[in-house]
C-alpha cells in the first residue's frame, strides 16, 4: 500500500479567506508584563499544557506540534514588528536577565541578540558594549569543577558581583559553561568538525551488486484533475504492483459512489476525504521497477490548497513527470498564471534542483489523438519551460491516455496516435533518464518528511530521503533541531527491512533511546560529529516569479525549506542583481518586483535546519509563498545567526 505524508493545508482561495487573516500579529508589551518581568507571547494558549487548539479548525493538537495536524496552520504567527526603540530594548534586556537568572548563558545572549535584530530597535554603542562586557565577565569567571571545589566562586550579573560557596550551591556560571558547549558534545566528540574533514567508513561506500537497480525518485506533478493519480495507479497495476483483486475492489467501491473513472486513482488516494472530494490532498509514495531503475513514485496533489504538500514531494525528487490535460480548456486553465498550477509546479520542481522532466500529455483520447493539439501544447508549454531553466534536451514529450492504456508500458495500438507519433512510450522514457548522482562521501543528512510514533515500544520511525552519507543498524544519529542523540534500531525500504541505506534511498529509520516528541517532520537526521546548523536569520538569493506582488521590507511570507515551513518576515533588502550576470545592480532597493533577482535577509518565527547552498544543496533550497501563491524561489547564501 502506498505511504502518505501530509505537510498541511494551504488556505488560499476565497472560501477560506486570506491566508493570514486569522493570525494575530499585533501585540503589545503591557505594563503588567513589564512590572512582572515577563514578556507575553502571541496567541498564548489557555488550554491544558498537553494540548493547544487551532484557531482555524479548532482541532486539539499535541503540545509538541508547531503546526495544526489537520489544516497545517502555524501555531504562533510571526509578529509584524519587534521592539521599537532603545528604551524598550533596555526593558526587554532587563526582563530577560531577570527572568533567566539561572538560564544557560548561550540562551540568554541569543535572546538579547534576537531583540537587537529587530528593524525598529536603536541600539547604542554603549548598550551593545555593556552586553558584550557581561558575556565576557561570565565566561572569564568560569572555572573547572576541580578548581572550584571547596572554594568561593564569584561572577558578575547585571554589573553586581556575587559570591557563592561551591559546596552549598552549584554556581549558575558552571551551568552556563556546561550548557554553552557545542551541541554535538551531547553525543559526539568535542567541537564540530567541518564537512571537509569527514571520511566515510568502508561499509558506507556503494558496492556493485548483481541485480540491484539504481533508485530513481520520480515526482508526479501537474494541475488538478490532469490525471496524475489515475496515471500512477494504472502504471502500478500494469507493472504488477497492484493485484487484480485489489483493483477489482477499487472499481467496485468507485462505482458505488458514482465515480467509476476514479478506480485507478483510488489505488493511491486512500483517505475518505480524498475520495469524497475526488482530489489528491497528500503525497502518496509507491514503487515499481523498470529495466534500469527502482522507481519511487511521489504522487503529489495538484490543487492549489495543497501546494505545501507538493513542495514536500518535490524536494525528494531526482526527476519529474509533469502531467498535462490535453482537453480543450483544461490545458489553458492549468497555464493560467493566477489560478492554474502547471506553471507553479514546473517552477517549483526546477527550483529544487530537478532538471530532468517528462511531459506526459494525458487524455489524448478526448481530443481524438490530435497531432495539432499536441504540437500546440508542446509549443506553448515548451516556451515557458525554457524560461524556467529547463533545457530542451532534458525534456521529453509523451502523448498518452491513462484511461485507454495508450503509450504507457508498451507502444500505442491506436492508429490515430501511431499515424504521427514514433517516439518512446512512457516506461521507456523513464528508463532513458540519467541516473542521479549520490553524495555517499559526505556526512549523513536526512530531512524528515514524516514521523510514525510507537510510544508503547518507546521507538519512533523517521521517514525521508537520504541526501548524504549512509545508515545501518546500531549507528548513532543526531536529531535536529532538538540536538538529541538516538540509535538506529532498524531500516525499512519499500516496507521491507534492509541492512544498509545509502544516499538517495527513501527509507524509514526506526530510532530508539530518544524521546519520541523530539523527532518531528521538518527536522533532520545527521552525523553526531557534523551537526546541521539551526537558524532563524538567513540571507537568501531569490528570484521573484512572474505575477508576484511586490516584496517590501517587513513583508510577511511563508518560508519553505526541505520539509519545514515557518512564518517569515523580510528583514533587509541587501542588493538587486542582474538576472543574467548575477552582478550587483543596486544596493538596498526599496522593493522587489516580478522577474527580479535579489539578495535579501529574512527572520523566521521559529528555527529551521538550514545550510548554505554551497555546503548542502538539499538544505539550501528555499521557496517563499504569500496569499496562497509561490512568489519567489532561491537558495541560502549565508546563515547569519545560528541558534545555540
């Protein structure tokens, strides 16, 4: 059975209203909070400590969830503005010091840094130096446990010197010194090493095994109702992945609901809501074999409400199958820049590094297998694909009909298609794709797309695609962003146990010895000695897409990186770039318009696992969305401020 994973619903049409209308960004620091030394948080929950209620669908979510498990709405939206003046900064800084007297020093100073990061704050040089002096005093006063045993320890806090007997109480400075250690010290060895120092073990290197097929992750994308799930289900049935008994069951259930033509789609769309609405809502994962490849099918939703789920599938893809509805009016609707998803899907998969594309012109039987209709689609869509960065040599065009089984796994039999088409059928086109390169010589990196918890057995399964390195049973892994270390108990590929998983494999990693709440979708499994950066402040190089609204300083956006999603705010416009040469044309532009390329800084509501694109491509590709549309795609050029 296919595995489904969900990244959340995107409310973007008129039925749901503006995507951010239900978010309360504006809040003030009232006098009571200042007097008590507590900063209020936006959208503070009033429910019990174990659950929080979604403001959209009123679903009670677990406390560990950052987005609603049903509709995907963010739990705490990002404030529009930070602290607005120097006096507020002093008050907030004092509040942080008062509220975190025994907190780790690294956390206290990250809070101070985040306060100073606000656009409206006016931090004077003296105030900044005062914070630096305080950090220096705290660090310089820390001693080893042996030196402090049985002695008096002094430290500076807010300009006041304190003396504490070591035998009676553990000094806060010792706790700060321990907590400020590099995160990989919790389960690794010493300071984090650079990726260039990594040397893979012998078992990690790929071996030539007879009969073992290369894995190819194929994303099925396209406009809603273009026939993606029907095409995927038909392929799986023809290749023996769905038995005749299962297919008969789907046909019977579909006819009972008056949707007989949906039988093949129901092989992948299993949830009652998907079947009732007749659309794919989450990404389905299935498998089939060709002569050259072990193909992992990532059947993505086409409806605009579920583009975040489509993004989650596209980030795992090595190649893509763009399905087009050849029907009169349907192709044109998909190409509509404001409502259609054909263009947006093509731009998104290209932005995530997919450069091999098969365009399946489906439902050719509806247009009587017309060569003129096929050439019209090829001409119009081909022009757009070239402008999106696809080379003509990397795009294959296949006319077919999923319902009539024409040109799928064998050559077409209909004379109307045979009379003018002499090219490969779909399965041959998949086999003609170039094998993807795998980073087996780099440290372990696996973005987590789905999590399956088993609290009774005290274990959790993290599902995703290995972007680097290798895994086997018994290996320790670092789970980010929590920083906890777990042990790999077992591995599963295609619901079957496997001994070793290497870069490029889609696997379920069963972990033990770790709190299950620490493993979340959007996190990353990595090598304990090579931790992934965690950040909320990033510098991006972005391309503004055609039809996007202007981007200004302070613009509220939805930030997507691998399987993580966070609310974001544009903090700074660094420069405007020449789209052709990449050279700086103008510094500090006031706004960004469609088709412009620029370098910007964004501040996220919550931390995400990210790396510079030059270091790790999988963790360095981003997309920005607003009002239910993707408005920009780009890469991470600099991690400005890493979280402790």
